C-alpha cells in the first residue's frame, strides 16, 4: 500500500508541476486565461501573485518527488514523511479552496483528490 500511495502522490506532483507552469510561466497566455476564466487585464494584474503561487506548487511537488526517490532507494520512513508533507499540503490547500470558493470546487477536486488518496494509502502502508 505504501508503494501505491507514493505513486498516487507522484501523479499529484505531476499535476502540481503543470499548475506551476500555468501560474509561473504561462499565466498571461490565452489558454491559461481561459482555464482560470480571466481577462487579459486580470492576468496582468495578478501575474506577480500567480508567479509566487506557482512556485508553492512546484515546491510541494519537489517534496513529493524527493520523498518518493528516498522511499524507493533508501529509507521508507524518511521518504514517506516527505511524501506526506508534500501531498498532505496539496490536499489541505485543495480543501481550503473547496470550502472558501464554491465556484472553484471542480478545480479543488482536480488538484486535491489524488494527493488525498496518496496520503491515505501511505498512512495505511505505514501502519499495516
């Protein structure tokens, strides 16, 4: 179960790397603006905030990737701790989005369900 949880968390990390790309690199592009439902001016006005937010997503993904590598090649406990920190933060942030912004619940589910399942599977794998 530990392996399944880490794999799920790694899939979530890929999603968050893509979110990083949209927020920090392609924020003002037509495709990203359409994804987030923004006008060109709104994208320009929020570009600095999105750039920073994108890096949060990247760093969470990196914690999961480093944790996965360590879990599979060295220490399962240390790796699992990093995976839980990264994926748990992803799931927690998605929960905040879900609860605070009803219009963005679909996005919250897209970015939060997979890491939440990963966390659950890792925890089961650790206690089993």
